[in-house]
């Protein structure tokens, strides 16, 4: 067994062991996809905010679903959970104040994840 896993960065919000397993110890591939995921986080952040403000939950639900799946792939399990919760809240047509609780938790977790990943993608570019 190789020690390639020692090259994997420890990133708050990312389950390193899960990432190692998901990417079969391929740190370079993980960092490539992490950069793509980071770009998606930035774009989706703006899109979802806009769609929710425009009362377009169907588009937001689709983006949240995709984002949650990609989060799971890179090991961002807590963020994945927040995205799924907001997705389900929107799909369930909950009251606005109930959705706001999930929305706030999602955007808080999103901001933390962006902050955590940023140094690793900037250094990978």
C-alpha cells in the first residue's frame, strides 16, 4: 500500500478519508475536481440566491441536487446534508420562515466551505 494519501490536504469541511477512498488515493485528480467543485460553489451561490429571490424554486432545487451529489463525491458531507435539506424544504413547499432556516444553514455552510477550499484551489492553479 502506498503513502499517496499523505499528499491529500486536510481541508475543514472535507472528510479526507472519504476523499482518499473516493479518488482511489489519487490526490492530483482530487485537487482537479476540487477546483471544479469550488468554481461550482461560487457560481451556484449566486444562482441560488438569485433564483430564491425570484421565487424560482424549481431551478434552485435542481442546482442544489447536483451540488449535493458533487459535495458527496469530494467528501463535503456536512455541506451535502445542508444542500439536501434545503432542496427538500423547497420541494416540500414549506412556509417561507421554515425554508429560511434551511437557507440560512445552507449559505452559512457554503461560506465556510468556500473559505476552507479557496487556499487549496488557488495553490493548485
